[in-house]
C-alpha cells in the first residue's frame, strides 16, 4: 500500500515571479489537458521541463527562476492529484 503525502494546494498568485524576474521572463499559461506555465526568456534556446515529486506541485519549479541562465526557459505543470490539479 502506498502512503501518499497530502496534496500541496496553493494560490496560483504565488506562481507569478517578482517584478525583477518579470523583467527577465515572459509568462505564458497554456491550457492543454492540464495547465502548463511557461516562463520564457528572449531569445530562448532551451526549455527545462520541471517534473515535481510525489505530493508536491509546480510551485517548486519557480524556485529555479532566479538562478536560471539567459536563454533558458522553464515549463511547470501539476500532475493529476498533485498541487491544484484534482
């Protein structure tokens, strides 16, 4: 039997980066069968797809934005049953 930690439900406002990071990143939300948030930089050569652990959420991916090198974007989403995705 798998013991699952509780979901990390959060206010989506915390996914918005600070004003300083908004100067570096263009934030896009794409609605696929799930909600994907893409933090883009111009020009963007690479994208890191952040896959969080069990019982976590896409919020953890935003912690990688400050040290992100130029030209690299970050894509985050919540797996079904994790974060805000029921």
